[in-house]
């Protein structure tokens, strides 16, 4: 696919991930993720508590509860519960992955990550780079 067209699709998928993140009940950060394979969205996710738990991500002091799942983990877990596979897929995410989620991404077979903002700790990105996963930061989401 030509670079210009690829960038157009990357921005469109990132905009979808951003919209998806707005579904999150988290106050501190709303993060959205979309997994695309063969130009088809195979999964989506946003950060939040596990199924069956209250929809409050922060405790009374405003800190994120330890059991809140990150957007990319939710998207990968959705694929794991389906007949799909992440092998060879691209992850579009509004915030670059943390080190814990980076391990899941690598093990799931995702080969490319397109993200909108960098997380304060870049050890996840460093791990993914070392694993040979293509990383691309796109800050301007205008078409």
C-alpha cells in the first residue's frame, strides 16, 4: 500500500481507537485500542474494570485500582476468546503500551503498533522495539 494511503488508514483507525476510549469509565485516563488484521477490525478495547465489577476505575483517593485492565489487554483478551488470531495484526492505541501489556502484545503475535501519545514510562516501547515490532507515533489525527 502506498505510504500516503497507509497514513490515511492509520489516522482513521487511530481516530476510531480514540472514540472507543471515550467509552471508558476511568477518570484519570481514557484509553482506546483497535486491533486490525487484513484491513479488518478484529477487536477493540478500552481501559476499565473486569466484567462484573463496578465501573469505577479509581479508589476514593483518586488512584487507579490495581485490577483495572488496560485497553490493549482488553482487546487482546477479546481476540483470545474468539476464533480470530492477532498474528500479523496491527494494534492502534491512543497511549503507548506499558511494560506489562508489551509482553502480551509480543506474545499475541502483533507485529505493528500505531499510537497517538507516549506513556511516561517508555520501557514498554523499548521492549517492543527489541522484539522487532514496528512502532509508529502519529500525533496529528487530522485526515
